[in-house]
C-alpha cells in the first residue's frame, strides 16, 4: 500500500488497469538474503530456541508452526493481505519481526515511515486473524561491516530495533486506498519519476 503515498496515480493504474511501474534494474541480493535468513530461523524453530543473536535481547519464542501469509476481507470487493518474515510469541501475544538488509549502519538514520506502516499492518492482520499482539514489533537489520580479513569470511553486523505498533491506523489507510481506487484516475504525485517521464514523453511527441 506504500505505493499509494508515493503516487496515487501509479497506485490507481496498478490495481485498476494492471499497469505497473517499470521495475528497472533491481538487485536480487536482498531476496537471497531473505531466503538464507528464513532458513536459518527455521532451524532454531525446530529446536524450540531463539537464534543466538536474539537471545537476551528479545523475549519469547519463534511462532511454531509459523504462519507467513495473512488475509483479511474488507468487503465483497476488497481484501487486505500481507506476508510476515517472522513472528515471536511471548505470554500468548504475537510480535511481528521484519528482516531488513541495509547497505550501512541503520543506527545512523531514522526509521523509514514505510517500515512503521508495514509493522502496523502486520499487527493489524494478526489481530484481525484472532491473534493477540503485544503493541510492539521488531526490525532486524543485516548490514556489512568493514574488514581487512575478507578471506576469513564476509562480516555482517546485526542490529535489532523495537518499534511501538498502532494497528488502529491501518483501517483508515485501507479506506483511503479504496476511495482512490473507486474514483477517477487521480493526479500524479509531483515527484513521481514515472509520471514525470510519461509527461515529458507526451510533450515530446506533441511537439512533433
């Protein structure tokens, strides 16, 4: 749903006309990291333990069995769904965990608003699927550290960040998204590079 805030027109085109923003050149490395990390977590899930880098930092245990995909029907025409990277359970409450691969130390910058929205949405989906949440979620960042000993292995640093969640903010955003989808094609965002490219191209052809 983050695309709605980047550009309402691109959001409308994606879901009403199946016209998607061009993907461009995208690194597949983060996807590979996700698969490796999730496989690593699954090993500890089977043992009933937390991975060593979480022990003493986060309470609870890995959800077992782990439910990755969630869906909540809004009405007969719309539904809302999402995929969790991981989930901790403590005292009967669920705490979403999201993995982030960063190029630099995340402690040097503010959390992206989209990350907060994402964790709020995970908590919303958990609650709407009858799983109690604890009002908190976690970002687990993996990022490369400098080293003069790469021959001994590539060093990855891990940073865990806790964020308060507010699932009550999600339904108003869903309703706003539905209003956009059911209306006429909206104006583009001023800073949308895709819409600016299209407008520039149209202007070029009109000149001819």
